[in-house]
C-alpha cells in the first residue's frame, strides 16, 4: 500500500512538473509567435521609412540639380548676350568700313586736284573699325561649369547608412537588487552594459501580472509606457497593488533610434485586496465593492409598500425601528446576514496570517460608524466591539461626538481628533490590531490579543457611508512604529475594567 502511495505521489509530481513544463513551452511558443509578428511588422515599417528617407534624399538632390541648371542657364544667357552685342558691333563696324573703303577708292580716281582736296579725309580716319577691340569679351565657352561627380559618387558608395550612421544602443540591464518596492511605489533601477555618451533618454514599460517569472504573452494586461526618462532609475508611485507581481523592461534611445529591450524583471507587489461581502451585509446597507452606504429603505420589500400609509411622513427611521423580518432580495446570497441593530458588513477575504493594511474614509455627514475586524462566527445580531469576537474603533457624531475603542462590550475613550482617513494595521501572527491617522501615521489605538480564528475586516455604518482603499502595502512608517507600539498602553486587556 505504501509503495502504491509512493508511486502515486511520484507520478503526481511528474504530472505536475510536466504540466508546468508544457505551460513554459506554450508561453515560449507565444513569445516566438509574438516576436515573429514583431519582426514582420517592424520590417514593413522600416522599409516604409527607408522609402521616405531616400525620397527625402532624392528631393534634396533634385533641388540641387534644379539650382545648378538655373545657374548654368543664367550664365549661358549672360555670356550669349555679351557675345551677341560684340558681334553686332563688329558687323556694323565692318559694314561701315566697307563703305568708307569704297568711298576712298573712288576719291583716289579723281584727276582734278581741286576735286581731290574737297574730299573729307577725316571720315576715313574716324572709322569705327579703328576703335573696335578684337578680343572676345567672353574668354571661355562654359567649360568652367562642367561637373564631375565621380568623387561624390565614390563617397556615396562608401557610405554605410546602417549601422554606421545609426548606432543602435545596447540593451540596459535592470538590477533587481537596486529596485525597491515600498509604500505602494516601485523604484526601478538599471545600468548600461558599457558607457554610451550618445544616450538621449530611456523608455520604461511595466504591467501587472499574477504570474511569477518571465512575462507571459497571452492573457496579460497591456504594457504601460513611461517615455523620456533622463536618468537610470524611475519611481512609480500611488499604485494599487491588486496583482501579485509587476513586469518591468527598459530600452535606451539616442537621437535617431531606440535599442533593444532589457531582459524583463518581475517584482513582487503582494498586498491584501478585498471587497465588501454584500451577501453578509445588513439589509439597510447598500454595498458595492469597496463602498457601503446607509439605506433606510433597504429590504422593506413588497410587504412594506403595502403598509405605506403606516410609514408615511415618518422620515428616516431610528435604528431601533428597522424591520428585521424582510427576506433578502435576489442576488444577495443565502447566508444569514446581519440584522436588527447590527448595521454591519464584512470583507470577503479572511486574514489567516501575516501583516496587512487598509484604509477607510467616512462621508462628512456620517452619523455613526465603526472600523475593525471580527471572527467569521460573529452573530447576525452582534454589533462590532460588543462581543469578544470583534475589535473596532467607533465614531459617533449623533447627539454627542465620541471616539472610542471597543472590544467585548468594553469602551476606551480616545482623546484624539478623528482623522479624515483611518489606516488599519492587522498583524495576525503577532496578535496586534492598530489604527492610525492615514495621513500623518499617528497611532490612534492598538489592541493586543491572540487571534485564534481567521478574522475578516468589519464595518458598521448608520446614516452615512464609508469607502475603502485596499491593495495597499503596510506603510514603512507603520512598520517602523511597531516596536514602539509594543510598549504603549491601550491593549485589549485595558478594556476589561471599563464598562460601556
């Protein structure tokens, strides 16, 4: 029998290991498919960008060509005009000279001296041909504008557009030891594998996950992007830790291109997350996830509507007059809910070990409310703090203002101002329940006890409402105060001799 059990246990381990391996392989296949898709998409994008870049280069060359053509045409026009003008002058002078030569020749044929003396000899001596410069005003024939791009062509052929011009930055390295997860903030630190003075900025990407180890491709949230980070670390603050882990990756960018992503890092971001359990709440409470409001008309049902005349004009009923005979409406579960004057709702997640923290904020007009913890065995007529199975602090703004700690029907008045938000710290293993001003982290009260059963966050509301903030780590300031709290008064035992 033992041998069979051992074999069964061994087989179970092998099955579990194989299942995990299959899960890893499937995740790797998804990663490969995603990478392949990325290669195809990026190649298409790069080719498109390449066309645009070369079109831009062609456009520049076309502009240079057009400018050179204009220069050549302008030079051609100027030189042609000068040569045409000189040619016209020469033709005119030559024509004039031929006429004078003919006139002079005729004059030489005159026999009479008197007739020869009358010939105007100055016309010949002043001929325009004597004043002409027989040197061309244009000494070249445009050869100085001849182009030879052999050198430029050789330069272009030797250019290496990549990787010579665009050097891709190397992938940064995230250092998990330097990363810090505290106070619902995450500081991620990284370094470059080698110095690179051309780095312009970094891009950080993160996403929440419930899986340890390498990021999974499918069934995950999208990566959130933080761009233009100038340093080598970045802090994400004000997070809600509603997942067990967060994935991080970073890439470096120069002026031209972005490099490859770093190896992803997974950091644990575990915190207590819970909602309010509407199936256990009083009928006069309207519950939705992390909010609860007093509803004087809740649970009256059809029977109350039939008795509308009796209740007409009565306004908001006193807590002692609330009906307890109504059946729960559909959708609120079959569990016995709180009833009577126990205007209570519990959280839907039990605390069985560890240290946990959450915060509560009351509406400004809330007349009465309690915040604390209770065992699951809290009776449906029981009020928080009036049994030995519940611990709370109670705020009363109706008729008189009181602020007190309650346990086992004992009351300890608190001589402090009621804060806007109350922080609740529960150390199950250490047997401690403490309440703080959530803003200043000032200690309001601390119970010392030994929890013998799992506890549930508990809340009481009358005439008003509460909102919760969960998914929170225990603040660093609260952890620091734990040692000093152990020496302070205000333990549960101090309530034993104080009656309500």
